[in-house]
């Protein structure tokens, strides 16, 4: 590439303000699949071109420097981008990371370690929600549907035994209630019901208050009486009162599910990033789910390890207290990986010692997430990107940085 072409591709004002001390950047690779159409021929041929987008970004200024459309992930393509970049930068480079280099682990394992553990926790909480809330709600729905089918006289398949104690008790209550209402004499039904309301199983049932309230309304508001004429209406109202009671119990679980969805993300938050309203909400929900306190305490201790000097850190073996026989495999794997690779997890603390200029940085991140989001949005609307030149123009305008094309890629699409 000649000098004039370089000047044309990269305006000098993009680099003339760069401080000589800020020479820390990274190179990342984004996958890219583009539908290519050669429009010069009479009958266009369609095909899929698999290529990559290399982006070099200034980590201190958090902005892309240059991009390159390449044929794939290789040393040759990376060398091509870096050689061109060296010609454009006004001063030499002190530190550089490449995201597909194994040496990058020394810089990014801290970030990946936190993500690894929080994703494992997310899987564990999803498992807990399903086993203790979603399955519980589903059993209430099954019970409600089954009682309706019985009352309509439909042929029903025998339901499997319920797993949750309160649903089992409700099913037992319904069976006894159905036995009382199967009598033919209205007065006998009334006596059986009064005896049943004072029984031990009914007194232990959580839905008894709602049921009795609905039961009393049948006679106080509707003015029904136990008679041959009114019994058929009373029986229907009693069954509806039972379903109203179990519906209230199901709604309480659905409210708990909604609260659990909120608290699960507060549990995973880094204490440094929490505001006052986050802490208030967390305290409120921990009163509702006290068993989550143990998870939160260990997570806070884990976050705290990254703020301590090496000589004051605790071994990560304390994370094993999170694991039980029923834990999600992803959480088990995450905890075991962190314990086995503890030295690599905290290796990032050596970087500021070698490069004092980057001490204010929290960590070294591989891929600029903001660039990723922009490029992904562009990828979703790629229907108009039919040529390499068009792709280069769109990415360059989007990222506000020059984009060049690898000779290997040009050779590949000929």
C-alpha cells in the first residue's frame, strides 16, 4: 500500500491528538458471515462468504483505532493489520494484547473468573426456581384442572402423585369434601360439612380462611339454604370456593416467583456497583428468602478477594461450600475450575507492576463490548451489504475508524 493511499484511508487528524504515553491497545476478532452477490454477471450467483473482522482499539481512550476485513483468524492476517497500524501510529507501542493468544490469560482471567461464577450461579438459581416455584405452581394448575374435570363427569387419566405437601393436603381436602357433597339428603350434607370443618386435616390447610369466607358468602349474600331445591347450587358454590382457595395459594407462589426473579440478580451484584436502593431491595428480599443469605455471603467474599493484595487473599477453596449433590453441573464446574486455576485468576495483578501507566484501569478486557454491539446490530441488517467495499464503508462509518481489506480476502473472493 502506497503512502498516498494510506493518507487517503486514514486522515492524520485522527491520531495527532494521541498522547505519547497512551500506547496500550488490543486487537480483537469478530466472526462475520455475509451473503455475497456478484452483480456484474447477467445471472447473479449467491453464496456465503465466511470472514473475520479484526479491530484494534485504544483501551485507555476506549475507542477503535482501525479495523481489517480478513479471511480468518491467523498470524498472517494479524501481522498484516499490525504492520499497517505501525505505519499510522505517531509513536511506538508499549503494550498490546491479542484475544486469541494464550498469553492473554494473564490479563483477562479476573474478568472471566467473575463471569464464570455468576453464570454458574444463574444456572443454579434457574434450577432452584423450577424445582421449588415453577413445578409447585404447575401442580396447583394440574389440581385445579383435575377437579373441574371430575365435577363435569369427564373421564380423566389418573394423575401422578403430587410432590409438594400443601398440594397433597389440598387434594386430600378435596377428596373428603367430595365425599361429603355426594350425600343425597341436604341436612346430612350440612352435618357432614360442619364435622369436616372441625377436623384436623382441614384446620392444617392454609386455604381454609379463603374457603370459609367464600362458604359463608353463599348463605349470607346469596341467601341459599340447605334444601332439595337449593342444594345443587350450594354444591357448585362450594366447589368454586375450594378452587378460589387454591388459586390464592397459587398467586402467593407467583408473587414469590416474581420476587425471586428480582433478587437473583441483586444476589449476583458486585457490592462496589450497588447503590443504596439496591441494598434496600436486597435486604427486603432476603427476609423473604433467608436461605439465599449463604450464597450472598460467599459471593461478597469472592468479590472482596480481587481488592486484596496477594499476601492477604484467602484460598478460593471456600467456594466449595456452595456445592451440594444436587447443585447444577455448570456451578460445580465453575467452582472447580476457579479452585484449580486460582493462580491464573489473580495473575492480572502483576500487570500494573509491569505497566504503572495502566494502574487506574480496573482490568484488561479482551473485546470492546461497545464495538461488538454496534457491529452485531449492523450484522442483523446486512441485507444491503452485498460487496466487500460496501461492508468496509458501513463498518468504517459505524465505528468511526478506517477499515482496510486483507489481500488474502481479496484473493479468496476472486
